[in-house]
C-alpha cells in the first residue's frame, strides 16, 4: 500500500468514503471491516476517508 499517494490509495479512500456514507452516521471500524476493509486500511486511510465522506455528504 502507498499511504501517501498513488492510485491505489485514492481508490481505497474513495471506496471507504462510499462505504461510510452507505452505513451513515455512526459508522464504526467494525462496519468497515464487515464491508471488506482490513484493519490496516482502516487505520491508514480511515481519517482521509472520513474527511471525504463528510465533504460528500455536505455536497449532496
């Protein structure tokens, strides 16, 4: 994984943000694990995905 950039990182962040939006408010690490993300992905990409999910929700 490339935590500081790269297409794989951006795709993972986008997928995770979409998963967070699909779960809605109160999305937890366990919710993301059930969606198929690994603990490492949640740790590395979770903060950026949270920011993106918030921006996406406000724009909708």
